[in-house]
């Protein structure tokens, strides 16, 4: 990919799933990666995968909702790897539940992890990138494009990420900052997020409600029949298929793309 060699990236939620794939794929292009997550063992594993294939990476404990920690992460990145020119705001959770039974505490937790974090990460990246430029990539979802039963808070958080990213892109352009901002919208991607959220949903929702969610069979894993129906390509996506888009957006191959929502969903939203 064009001109990524020697650059520095921060990837939040880099211990698992799409975040890990982003770290590995960016490192393969010669990018030094700061892997951050609350899951220290998972982050260490991501770093080990990168180092094994000759790449450069370090990890740091980072709760993306912690404003003070963001300052420390940016300082660490600059001192250990250099000023970042790629920021991937990827960390996220899916807290499911029917609206009438949903608590304000869960709503606020969902917003803090999925949306406050994207504001904090984008602000930190803009401050760091304002002179030399960069690319900010925010993970939204197809749930940020349309509604789904039982995941209203998740939809709201991802819809917020979508429009915040557009606003940030316009603001960067109008301020004359050499920074692009885009949102990425995966469909059903085979990662641990499904087990985590479905397991939790089955505690709080009826089987019918859980079965209404895309990709969920009401059990603890992705259901092949449900996916085949939901995704015209007939299979879930692989984390690397999202990471390839992130690498493109990080690179100069996308130098005139900003403020856009890029969907990677096997044609789920095409009908
Ligand atoms: N997998 C999918 O089908 C899918 C679809 C659309 C969007 N997404 C989005 O992609 C992103 C990555 O999801 P994934 O599927 O790889 O999930 P995942 O559960 O495999 O990885 C998410 C990572 O975020 C980390 N995390 C959670 N809370 C955190 C916090 N407070 N601070 C720092 N890290 C935290 C977790 O520890 C985990 O390592 C999320 O934003 C998710 O909403 C995923």
C-alpha cells in the first residue's frame, strides 16, 4: 500500500478481533503500531504476532473512556514510536437489551465505550497530527446506518460515530489541517464480540428478542443459517477484510477520501 512504511499508528482495542487484524495488517506495511486495550494479555499476543513476522509494535494498558490516560498514551507513542499519523478508534462493546428494560447505566456505559472514546481519540489525534497530517479511522457499524431490534444503544452509539466522523472531517478541512477522517461500517464479522454480547443478551432478553438480532441464533455463537440469510455473500466477514479497508484509508492511496462512511458487509445493506 502506498507510503505507509515508517509511519506510526495507534489502534485501540488491538487485543482482539478487528483491532488485532488492523495492527497486524498495518505492521505488515511497515507501520510501527501502538496496540492499546484493557486486555493486556491479548495486546501482548498481538505484539508477539507482529514481532514474529519482523514488524514493530508495543502495547499499553488503555481504557478508552479514561480522558487522562489518553494524554499518557499520546506521550508514550511519541517517545517510543514517533508522532502518530494513523489513529484507529476501534475499541467497542455491544450491550444488547430491549429498550423498555434497558437501564440508564447500561446506556451510558455503551455511549462511553463506543462514542466518548471516539471523541477523545479523534481529539488527541487531531492535536498530534495538526502539523504533519494523518488519517483518523473510526469503527462504526452497519448498525450505525440502520436500526435493529434489541441493540438500540449500540445503534445510537455507532450512528453517533458516523456523524461525528463526518463533522470532524469537515472541521479538519476547513481549518486547513492535513488530516482525513472516515468511518468504517462492518457487517457481521467473525470476532469474539458476538459471543460476548450474545451471552450477555441471553441473560437480559427473551429468546425471541435475541433471535431477532442479525447473526444471532439465540445461542452463544454466530448461526450459519442466519448469516446466510442476512448476508448475500453467505458467510461472515473475516477481521482481515475490515483491516484491509483500514490500511487503504490509512495510506495515501485514499488521499482525497475524507468524511466518508465505508461499508464492508458482504452486500448486507445493498438490499
Ligand atoms: N464483529 C462485528 O461483527 C462488528 C460489526 C460492526 C462493527 N464492529 C465494531 O468493530 C470494533 C471491534 O470489534 P470486534 O468485533 O473486533 O470485537 P472484539 O470484542 O473482538 O474486540 C474489541 C476489543 O475492544 C476492547 N475494549 C472493550 N472495552 C474497552 C475499553 N473500555 N477500553 C479499551 N478497550 C476496550 C476489548 O477488550 C476487545 O479487545 C468495535 O467497535 C465493534 O463495535 C464489529
